[in-house]
C-alpha cells in the first residue's frame, strides 16, 4: 500500500505526464521524459509547503437573535433579493 506521500507523488507524476502530453500535442515546450519524475517531486513539495501553512483567518461570529418590534411599531420581513423577470 502506498503512503500518503507516495500516493500524492503518483498523482503528481500522472498529472505531469498528462500536461507533457498536451504540450507535445500543441507543439509547446515540455519536459523530457527523464525530467518528469524530478519535476513532479519538486511541484509536489511546493504544493505541500503552500497547503501546510494556515491560510484561513479565524472568524468570530456574534449570535443573532430576533427581537420583537417596539410597542406601536411593526416588523416587515423582506426577501434578501428580488428575482427579475428574464426579458
């Protein structure tokens, strides 16, 4: 059974081979076959460094509660958006 790094490397090699195939078909510059493995390993390491760093800010939400209107006032609920008819 492959380790998670081995599975990720296999996937990256497959993706690099597919990209190489597409570039060869379109007459664009591409890696030699001998460079695919080292290129895939390098791309995977860059990917892992970027995705290991925290990227989402911590968000703090205040709980929202409905409050009844003041005495003598009324509350009106409006939709958040209006659907416009297609012309």
